[in-house]
């Protein structure tokens, strides 16, 4: 186990060292635009950890308490996906060329792209919630589900047996028959 951890840690440390080397090549000698880059490098995680993640978590908790069970998982998933997409789209929404130019990236409208992506996410959330079947939890009072068991209905009369033939309905330790009969 220790060997696996070391083998997984080494590439991560090498990538981190390479990132430091590349940033040092970019940042030295110091220029005014370096401070803006440091602001993005430091500010992005702080903005995420201090604002976006707590808002997403609080919104998810509130929705989990207010929504019916079939809507909980899809809506919380949609909320988290919306938060991630907002973080990814923020540089392009904040200013027109918030990222280095890439072929095809700045040809479109980032606001329209984010809006259409969020519309697709929330359409999937709605369709998932409408087609999702929530199975109630099995209680200890319910008979086991077997292939030869008759279906159990809630409106069955009290004298109708709910257990399949040949199964014992008395709790263990209670005599079903008198001895000797």
C-alpha cells in the first residue's frame, strides 16, 4: 500500500514542480501583469471555497429538505452542475477575452453558450425527476418478496393471509399448534 501511494504521489509532485518552474519563467522579472495572474491563481480557489461552494451546499441542503424524494437527487445534481459551469464560464463572462485566445473559443457568445448548457442540464433534471420511480424502503413488517408470494395490497381485509402457503406467520417461540395434535 505504501509503494502504491509513493508511486501515485511522485507524478503529482513532478507536475507541481514543473508548474512552479513554468510560473517562475513567466513571472520573473516582476511586471504589473504578474500580480493580476497571482490574483487569479490565489483568488480563484478562495472565491470557490468562500462563496460558490458554500452557496451551492446551502442551496442543496435547502432543496433537499423542501423537495419531494423523487426530485431531491436530480435537483441537487443540477445545482452542483450549475455551480461548476458558472466557475468555468466566469472568466469569459467577466470580460470578453478573459482567457488566452484559442481557435473557436471566442467565435461564439459565451453567455448564450452558458444559457443553452444550463437549459440542457435543467431539462435533464426535470426529465429525470419526472421519469424516476422512488421505491419506498422495506420495513421489517413487510413479508419477504418472493416469486411465489401473492401481491400484498394495503386495502386487503384483515382475515386475508398475506404470507405464501407453508410459511409460518407466528413470531418465533410462540406455539402454533398444541403439543400432541
